[in-house]
C-alpha cells in the first residue's frame, strides 16, 4: 500500500506537482510564522491571544498542506480519467 502511494506520487503530472509544491511552500511559510509567534509567547508570555493565534496558524498551515496534497491527487486522477 505504501509502495502504491509512492508510485502514485511519482506519476503525478508535472504541472500539478508544481502547484502542489507551491502550496507546500505556502503552508511551510504559515507554519514558520506560527512557530515564531509560539516561540515569542514562550519567551515573553504576555497574552494568551498570541498562544491561540500561533496554534491556530500552525493548524491552518497543516490543513493547507494536507489539502494541497489531497487536491493534487484528485485533480491528477480526474485529468487522467478525462484523457482516457
């Protein structure tokens, strides 16, 4: 099952993979921003709003990454079905 997933990742169309990588990069930027906010809160615990905003941003970044991954597979599958 893992080998099948790896093979599907390797067979994704290049244009779709390019969009997926840009989405992963965007998600990574969001997660890095959230980690900076969480580190600042850990160093200077002034307000719980900064803790909540850091956690929400981190969760949002992870959801974006998963969303781009799943949508990439779905769009690739639809594109391959339409071409056949």
